C-alpha cells in the first residue's frame, strides 16, 4: 500500500522532467538551425580550446526546454553530459533554447575564475544576442 502511495507522489515529478538529448560531440544542434560551415567552425573552436587548455566546451541548440526554465535545463544537461575533465570540472555549456528565446552559459567550478557570471553575460551580450535577435543562429 505504501509503495503505491509513494509511486503516486513520485510519478508527477518525473512526468515534469523532460528527456535530455544524448551528447553527440562539440556541437549538438537538435533544432537544425546551425549551417554546416558554422558547425564546422564551432567544432574547430571547441577542439582547439580543449587542446590548448584541456577545457571542454559543448554547444546545444534545442527547440524547447519546457517544463523547465532554461537555467535549470542547462544545469541538468551539463550534469548529464559530464562536460569537463573529471577532477578539473573545467567544462562550459552554451545552450540555446529557441521557443523560450533564451541562451545560457553554464560553467564548471574549475573555470569560474576565468568565465564568471559577468564574463558570461558580456560574451552573450556582445557575441550571441545581436545575431540571435536577427535569427542568425549560425552567426
């Protein structure tokens, strides 16, 4: 009896959790908005970053993050994909959620000195938002 009641309490919270996509490399465009030339350039940037610093960067473009907010989705996706080297926690996730019109940068603890919240905000304001406002996701 208690097992049944407990399952009723747990099921609604699990139903709220979206299915997170599997990691498929540096650039994960599940919405199909990044052209192949831009994807190749982004992959090269991520590869060079990893070679020079050991930091790992992943880019994810999804249609929607509902029922979660974009920040929570980014944190959970970052954790699922285990971005960054074990023991260094030196990963960066850039998430673009199209329906919510949101972009997030999630940074592992090992990189917070280099990419703090102010730096992440500046990167988005200067390099991402102007392109996204025009619908130029490849730019």
